C-alpha cells in the first residue's frame, strides 16, 4: 500500500478531526464576515472608506485588506491540512494562533465589554480557540507523535 501523507478518512483521532473542521469553519466565518462587513451590513466599511478617502483610495484599501485576508486564510487552511496529516509543526502553529486569538479576544472584551455583537463579530476567534484546545488533548498526542518518525513532504 502506498501512503500519500494524507489523512485517510477516519484515521485521525476525533479531537484532530473536530479541530480540522473547526479550523475550516473559522476560515469560512472570517471570510464571510469580511464580505458582509465590507459590502452588506450597514454602515459598511466600504461606504465609510469612500467617505473618508474617496472612491479610488477606498477600493485600493478594500483590495489590500481582502488580499491580506485571503493570504492569511490560505495559511490557516495549509496549517489545518498539515495538522490533519499529523505534522507536529502545524499543531504547534495552530495552537499558538489559537492562544493569540484568546489573548486578542480577552483584550477586546476587557476594553469594550461583552455584548452579543462582539460575540458574533469575534466568532472566528472562538472557533480558533476551540480548535487549539482540542489539539492539546491527550487523545491527539498519538496522532502527532506517530508522524515524527516519518519523513515530511
């Protein structure tokens, strides 16, 4: 049997599979939230930028922030994919990213208080924190230690 380094369906322990799904959901929620906040939910960031900077600068600013968001989302997806495949470095990176999200969420909550709009706006951070917590469970350890002896792609 030839192995490709991919996680066969159901091979990873349940915490790793759930953390993978949460990371995918986190990325989707952040992308959808950016689109809704920029173009749909009033007052939109796009309209505010047009008022402050003018149409061409606002378009440039939205394009730059969208491009950075897509690049960072791609890195999250790469980390999730490699984490599911059992790469210890991906587990560490996603756990550290989850810890940073926890600090960011704690900072935002202490600065502006907690309300429902903050919870909805920061739901992608909550998903990242949950995924990071699952990766630290003992049930996930075997998945990552078994891949240390194998060469990485």
